[in-house]
């Protein structure tokens, strides 16, 4: 009894011993298997992050898009942790540590090259970035891949040696157990030993199978996650033994881009799925991959459901166990937007070059034209009695005007013209132009205007809008030599990002649309593509300069708008101009100023011009108009005159002048020295001193060179009139009102007029200047005293003069400081009451 119990005890003890030994061995084996997997996964992750850094810097190098640096920075930040983890994992193995150090050295070298390229691009040194260490970069990447392969192979070998060592330890413990068990019961020990061996093998196989299945599931999940979610277009091509290329798989991004599904395409020959030319091109790429035995890059234009798209792709060979390439994995990326952005940048650079050239030429050329035009106008009176000479003079002036117009059109195309934008209603503007267009285009052209209800306002230069519509109308007339209908439509328009097909620089939003449509001969697509180019014209016999549409294009773009031409041969053309919507109220028209002579009254004008010939011409024109002139060759000399206290009524200065005092600084200092001094700028090219974002600075008055004598006279007269006190004359009797206007104007005041109180209040509610209300008492509808009370409420501090032919008690009640003038009055009496009113 004791012996069996002893044997059973020994057997139980040996069972426990064997179980513990088996558990320890299995745990050790699993530990080393897990450790090897961690080494391999960390190595792969390290290589993946290096590739991500490389991909990010390549994307940024190609697109200059800062967003491409997101993945680049993230991968670069992840590398130190991965390197630390890999060093910890291989610390116990000197050989593996040496290989890991080699891999990390290669990785650091590759990341350093990428950082250098990115830094060069960010510094604007793009050419240097493209040349930085390409060969060494490829060498370091190949070295990194080789180091990864060596590290993984060594880790697998190390795992195998450790497994063998664990097996030997198990065998040793088993032999000891067998010897002890043999002493107890050889037969029972043999059975237990056999069962232990079987259990050990079974557990080992199960563990290996489970580990392999888990690794396979993880690898498959990772592959599927990348394949299904990447934005790149991935595809797998199978190669049969007889050289047939068929689709194996397509990722969702590829399906969405092309409309071809994996289910419909799997197993099908490439030649059955597309045109012969496209299939031959694809198959050519695949043959190149097979011949080279390495990845091949390609760039191609594909016709997809959304139109022509540009793809850049890489085709990578995959070998089977026999070493034959039996599969090609491809990755493509749509670079259409990048190509369009690059083309837009090239166009912008060309536009900038044209702008610089035009600006440089315009300044000197317009100065020369001003000298020519000014002197021609000065001698006009001398040849007025000689018809032949007068005609030649008119021809010369016409030529100078055409030359000036050519320069203005070039500046408009280059977006360098100074705009004076106002909030306008294009429907009202086009409606006002309709009669003029009908007279100008002739009876053979039927002009129809279509103005939408509820039209939005827009911010634009009214003169440039009229010029653009006029140019388009003339082009339409020339496209219909036999006559026909011309329609001008004005409507609200909304451009969405996906629907805005007008160009790469279109901003989605709300616009006001002007569409000019004709039924003429139309244009070919290649002609439409060039219509906005300067000097390009389809008109024969030198009927056009080729700058009309260029000017329209430049003005619209400078106004932050868009322009589009749609044309079909034999059907006609429609030109659409989109101008941004303005949410402000329409700019009120300035009240009419009483008409007066354009000649001066000996007012003193300070002319500042560095060009001697231009200065002499301008001074002569102003003298001829009746003004007294002082002149200076630069801003410093002009300031000396102003600081000396000379009387000046208006400063007339060129914009571009030499010396330390710039024209804008001269104007500011002059108005500080003489508050209220009107300033008129002139220039053949304004640069950026008084123009910003293509628009004149607020309050700036500009007379562009070359200017006509009449333009100079009107501009100077208007500025001098604005500087004078403004008197609003309210009188219902037209003859009395006319006499009052003439007398007040002769006294040096700017005069506005109204026939009744309602019209007067409308003027007072506007933004225009009014200093004195000169009103009759007996007005229709609302009497003078009531008008005066309402006017003072609108404009506190307004001076009031009552004019009446009879005495009326309490006529000025409720209006402090009002002055009374009895009709009929003489000019000296009028001057006296105006003086009293202005002094109070």
C-alpha cells in the first residue's frame, strides 16, 4: 500500500514538477516570440514614419502647400520615441543593437535631408531644395531598407536560437524527471512522459497557430484600413502566365473617381475596360515595370466623369515565391488642382511683368503726351482763322488722345489703373445707357435691356462700368454686320465653390451679373481662350487694337469680380461680368452746382512738377484759363513757398517726384499749413502713393495725364468751388431764383438751388456741404420759417438768411442767429448779409 502511495506521490510530484517546468518554458517561449514581434513591428513603424517624412516633404516640395507638412511634422515627432523603444528592445543583443544603430543612423540621415529640403523651400530657395542630396537620399533610403531587412532576419534567427535553447532546457528537466520516475514506476513514468510530450507539442502548436493567426489578422486589418481609407487611388493588377493584365482590386477612392467598381472590374482584361489608346498606355507602363523590375512613375491625362484630370502614379512590382513578377500594385494621385494653381501662378507672374513694364512706360510716355497736347491746345487760338492748320491741329490732338487711350487700356489690363469705386445700382446705370447705345450702334441693332427686380448694389467705378458695357456693345455690333438683336441683362447671381467654373481665382459668394449677348458669327474655342490677351483681335482691316476686352478683363479683376466668355460658331457670343455685391446703400448723386464759367478769377495755383516741359505746359494752360500761377520743381521747394506765407488757393502737384518730400507728404503738410486748401494730383502713372488695392485713397482728387485743357479747367473749377462756402438758395420764382444764384455766385460762393422746401430738405439730408440756407418766406407747401427750423434740426449750426418782399412779424422766430434781407436787394446788400451770416 505504501509503495503505490509513494509511487502515486512521486508521480503526482513529478506531474506538478513537469507542469511547472512546462508552464515556465511556454511563458519564456511566448515572451521571446512577443519580444521578436515587438522588435519587428517597431522596426516597420520606424521605417514607415521615415517614409511618411519623405512623402510629406516631397508633397510640400511639389505643391508648396503648408498643409502637406502636417503628416511630415507628425511623423518626424514620432521618430525619437520609436528609436528609443527599438534601442530598449534590442539592448540585450549586441548584434541587434549594432543593426538597430545602423538603421537609426540611416533614418536620421534621411530625415535630415528632408528637413534641409523643407527649410530651403520655406526660405524661397526652391532650386537648391530640388538639388539637395538626391543620390545620397536614395542611398540612405536603400540602406535603411537593407538595415530593416537585416534586423528582422536577425531577430527571427535570434528567436529560433532562443526557442532551441528553451527546448534543450525542457529536455534536460524531462530527463531528470524520467530518471526519478523510473525509480518509482517505469511503466507509469513512461506513460506520463509520453502524455507530457504530447501535451507540450500540442500546446506549442496551438500557441504558434494562434500567434500566426493573430498576426495575419492584424496585418490584414492594417492593409484593409490603408487600402480602404487612403485618399490616393490604389489598384492591383494581376499578370497571368501568358502576359494578360487584369484587374484584381480597386480601392474606394479609385472607384469614386472613375465610377468603376471592383465587383464589375475584377478579373477583367484591361483592354476590355477602356479605349484602345488608353489601354495601350497603361499596358506600356506595366511592361516598363516588368522590364525594369522596380517601381515606375507615370503622368497622364485621363477623361473621367468630372472631365479631364491629370494623374501622377507609381507602379510597383510584386514577385511570387518563384521570383516572377505576377502582380503590380499602383497608386495614383489627382494633381489637376496643383497644375491649375501653377498655371495661374505663371499667368499672375506674366501679368505682374506686364504691369511693371506698362507702369514704367506709362509715366514717361504720358508726360511726353502732356507736353505735346498742352502745347497744341495753347496754339489752337493762333490758327483758328486758318482752316487747314486748324484741321492739322485737330488731327494731332486726336492722335495724342489715341495714344493716351492706348496707355490707359494697357494699364487697365495690367490692373494698374486708379479706380474710383462707388456703390451703384447697375440696373439703373444700364437703363440710363440704353438710349445712348441705340443711337451709337445704329438702327440695324436692336438693343434690349433686361433688368431683374430686387437688384443688389455693387461697388465699382461707374465710369469703368460704362466703358466696359460700351466696349462689349461695340464688339457685339461688329460681330453682327447684318444687324440683329443685342440684349443686356442685369441680374443677381450666386457662385458656389463647385459651380464657379470661371477660373482658379473665383471666390464663391453673391455677385451682380451683367450679361451682354449677341447673335453674331461666334468664335472657335481656341479664339475664346485668347480673347483677353492684349493686342489679340479677330477684327480685320485694323478696325480694333485688341485692347477692348483686355481692358474689361483688367477692370473686372481689379474690382474683385470675374468675367466669362461663352461662344459658339454661328450662334453668337455672351460675355458675363460678375461684380461683387455691396450691402451699403447706393451712393447719392452730388447735388447740382449752379453752372458758371470755367475760366479762373485770378485765383493763385501752386504747380509742383519736376519735368520742366510738363511744368511749363501746365502753367501756360492755367494762365490761359485766367489763373495766377506759382511753380516749384519738387516738394521741398513747394513747402518753402507755403511756409513763407504766400497766398495759395489750390495745390496742383505731380504724384511721382524726386527729392525727400513725397507728393502725399507735401499735400498733408500744405493742408496743415493752410486748412481747407484743395489739392489736385496729376500723374501719368500713380504707383502706390495715392492708390491702394487699385483704388484711389478716400478724398483724393486725381487728373490723369495727358489731360485736355477743358478737363483741367473743369477739375480746377470744381475743386475751387468745393473749397468755397456753399449757399442753398430756396426760391419758387424761377426768375428771382436765377438772379439770386448769379449774384451769390459772383460774390465767390458755391450755389445750390431748390424750388421748394421739399427739394431743399432732400439736399440737406444728403452728404453734400451746405453752409448757408438762403430762403424765401412765402414758399408753396411749407413756408420758409418752417423749412429753416427743419434745416437747423438736420444741420445744427447752419446759417439762415430770410429774403422776403414784405415785412412779416416773427419770420425768424425759432431760428437763432438768422438774418433778414428785404427784397428787392442790391449785390452790396446781399454781400453784407452773407458776410454777417458767415461771421456769426
